C-alpha cells in the first residue's frame, strides 16, 4: 500500500496543494489563486472564506490530477503566509472582517500610540520584534477597534483572533481545534519568546484578550483531524504547521545551529538557525524557528524590501530588459572595470539599516556606463543587500557562516549565484526542488507520522554548488564601494 503526505502552502497570491511519496519526492502539484483586495490607501485584504474554499478545492484537484487513491494520503502539513491576521466568531466560524494581509500597514497609528507611551523597547525585548504594523498584533487590534461590537465580543471570549494557519486548522477540523504553532505565534508580536507563552502585558497594550488567542502547539504536534468537508472517507491527522519562511528553513534542512537560508522573491527573507537560546539584535529580528520534538530553536531574520523586484523594475519601468533571463546575459557582457552601484531603496531600506526615509540611488557611473552595466548593478544589488544581512547575523551571533542555502526564482541566475558566493565569501547551495515552504511543512508532518526518515528525506535533495572564486582584495574593494553607496542614501 502506498502512503502519501499532503502539503498545503497557503501563500499571499494563492493556495498550493503538494503531494509527496514515501521518499519525500514531490510527485504532483495543484494551484488556485485568490483575489487581492487593495484600495486607494494601499490597504490589502483577503477573503478568508475564499481561502478556505480554495484549500478544500485544491486538494480535490490534486487527487484528480495525480490519479492516486485518496485513501492512501495519510497526513497533512500546512505552511502559510505569515503575519496576515483575521478575527472570527468562535461559535459560528464566520469572520467578522476580511483577513488583513501582512503587507498592510493600517495599524501604523496603533503602533505610534503605543510607542508614544514608551513601550517600544519592552515589546522588542519580550517578542524579539521591533514595534511595527507589519506584524499581526496591530492588524488584529485594528479589527477590534474598527468593527462594531468586536471589542465587546472579544472581552467575552466569543471571538478567535488568529493567523491563517489557525484559521485553516479551525475550519479543517470543523471548529474543534483552535491552534497555532510556535513559528507563527512568534511573528504576531504578542508572544513572549523567552517564556514561550502569550504575553499578557503586550496583549493588553494592543487591546487583545489572551482568551481569544489560539493554543500554541508544537510545529510537529497534533492539530486534530480533517476529512476536507467529507471528501476523504477516513479523516487524516494534521501533524505539521509552519510559517512560510520557517517552512523553507526546515525544507532546506537548516536544522542545526549556524545554518542559514535565503529566499529570493519580490523581497528577500534571510533566516539563520541560532540554536536553543535567543540572541537579541537591533539590526535583525529574533523569532522562533519552530518547536519540534519538544525543543525550540530560535532564528535571526532579516527582511529586504527589493531584491527580485529590482529585476521587475529594470524590465517594466526602465525597459532595459524584456525578460529576467536577460540580466544574466547582460551582466556577463558588462565592462568589468565599471564601478556603478544601484542602491534600490525604493521604499526605504530594511535590515540591517531600518531607514524608512532612505531613497534609491545609481552612483559611480561614467561616460561608458551603459545598459549592460546598469543591469549588472541592479543584479548585484541583490547580492550586496543579502551580504549585509548575512554579515550582521554572523556578528550578532558570533557564528562564522560557511554556507548559504537559497531558493526562489532569481536563484536560476548563475551570474547572481556566483556573485553572491564571491561577495559574501560563502558557499551557495541551490536545491533542485522548489516550493521549499510547503516541502518543510510536509516533511515535518511526514516525519511526525513516521512516514519519512528524518536523515534520508533531507539527504535525497540534490543541490547545485557555487564556491567563492573572487580574490580577497577585489571582494573588499567591491564591498567597500557598496557600503559607500549605501551611506549616500541613509537619512
């Protein structure tokens, strides 16, 4: 009898169903997009009911597409877009408002109010996160403050305030389970990462009763059973839940202290496993990687606003390329002696600078700087920004980083991967597999259910390796030029 593991990756743009065989190989995938609600203020929302309906539908599509017997699916793992938050009625299961998406900064005034009261540093020391509307707390607080009757119902314990993972667990189990995992809890800005519990003091500042928050459960723990609205004859257990970046960290096999992964997307998330004790930093944030086998691991994380989006800008706004693949060709053609730098601070600079007022700059150009040189500067800006975060993490943790495991679309660019290895002076490993977030959650579930062997499932992933080739003096000269360019844009 075959035994399959099901992964659901609920991301910002859509929901993916992923099917894995007993060896951990991805054998089939199915996708459904959901609508993005964006208004003139830049507020972003999703319809939670649509997301849940798509989750059920994508599993049906996956089974039909793969042709397997659905009774052979034995366990489910879920990865999810982090920080996106919603509030629903505990009794009816109906949302009181749409989900407020992680990109949405509508909670800014709530954070400003709390900062003016002098609580910013306390919140950072308890949660590992700088006070920001980016995290779930301000989003939930906004809903409770702006939806009529919501605050009163919350005080009575009649509402559930949660993240997308807890919403899916609640709905998939027919309202029996209201749970979240440690990785998602640590990104709400409501969780004390030292005591590993909801922080009563911080929750009170945001006006969110602890009684409305989910039960925090091990990332490979027991989340109840689901039959996908009667589609499965026998309900299957949910045994893995991870926020998307944490799922990618686990999927990359970064399970030991000092291991680090970078996701190259529109922006970038750089995440480093720092082991079983937290390290607090002003330059990057501290979160929980997960809690598995009863043991927590902490991470340092840095987020960059513009990495892959730089390539989109070169294509759509500057019209210098017609497709992302052209960047590799042009970078290789560019004059090796050109010293142009692009600092893509289009909406400020994220980690490790945290300067929201910074604006972008193209500097170091000469009469011979042309299309190829500007495109190369844009491409290299991705690697420089990631190197800044990697260096900050190494300094803060006291750990020398030897290897960078990477994923995301831009990792197919061989020039970028070699330059990343050269400028950061580390080995870069590109896995053959994509969908690392969903892979991580499915692997956690499959290992917990006894279907996957932990050592074997990680060792079967093949990788392309890039090693540093640049002379130390050249590397130092190039990197110092970058640091000088960044100084020009800092306010």
